[in-house]
């Protein structure tokens, strides 16, 4: 269960990391490449340092995209799972579809989270048993009863690769965006009905968003239909599906028909 002081810490960390990132946005930062080709900048590193300074206290674990993994986290009940800059490609390209993503995991469950996109002025924070607020105002997932006309958020890179062509002619509207954490924040805020990615992600991409969607009344699950569990030895996930509670069954059925996956 989330605690009010957890959300206070998340808010403070998001403010500091956002201040660091927005000061470097569209500033022509040098880009280096990680193994595998993903971009990373000095902004990622500075945001990571700020989050690590503010978030974990004694006894809490740490898992970040920009920190070497320490297996000691596997022994911790509470673990911070963060992406200091989710959507680095968009950040580098000057596209305002990136965010700071901070998730708190307790006993394998994402119990609290926050995302901040200072380029658009959006902050979403919430937790299990507490609810979710967007820019200080209470929000919940949308209540659209069917996929007809639903707003579904897709990965900008997946759309560019043609991976969403299979959904041409579907009854919903597709909007391509960058950061997966940002997309989950929009679903939690009721500003979109669903989002999914059927390609691998990592825990730091989705821990915060999973906590937010669930705390706002939505559902999040793996392409296999299983629920997500966090703080595993390998942080790699096979994909993710998130939807409002009203649409979860319809989304699961649609994806089962179109991909052969199923939601149990």
C-alpha cells in the first residue's frame, strides 16, 4: 500500500529532475550510444543523480535505467524503479513526448508512481489506496464502454516501423506518442482509453505508469494475460497492455483475435 509520505517524496524528486531536464531541453546536448544503440545524454545522468539523492532511504532498493544493476535490490521489500528520462529520442529531437518516471514497488507490486513531463506542464502522481492526481486535481481512468471511437496510444517508433498496420480498419483511433511512461500517465488521467506495446520493455519503463493506471481504476497486464510483477532478477518484460477497467475485456479480446495472445 502506498503512503502519503511516499507520494511526497515522489513529488519532490519529480520537481528536481524536471528542473534539470527542462533546462537542457532543446539545448543541443551531445548524444552517446549505449550498447544496443539507444541514445543517452548528460541530462539522463543528471536526472538519475537527483532521483537517487532524494528517493531511497536505508533498506530500500534501487533499479534505474541509468545505474548499474545491484542484485542487493532483490532482497529489499521496497524498491524504487525509475527511468530518469523516458523518451530520450524525443528529448534529443526536441519533441515534447518524454518524461521522468518514478515507481515504487513493494513485495513485487507497483504501489505508487509519478510521471512528470515539464515540456507540457503535466505531472501525474498517485498510489494504491490513495488515488491519482494530475497537476493537483483528482483523476480516474476513462469510462468509455466500447472500443468504438476509443483513443489508443501507440509507440511512435512502433508505428514508424509499420507494426501497427495490423490494426488498420480497427474501430479505435490511434495516436502515436513517444515515452511509454507518458502514455500510461495519460491513460491513468482519463485522457486516453488504452495503450499497449507488444515488444519488450523494461521495468523502469512501466513501473510508475502501472501504479498510476491501477490506482486510477484501470488494468495493466502482460501480453500473455498474466499480471505484472516487479523487482525480478531480469527487469526485461515481453510487453504491456493497459486500459480503463471498462475497456479491459474488450481490449483483451481484440488483441487475442489480432495477435493470438490471450488475457486470462
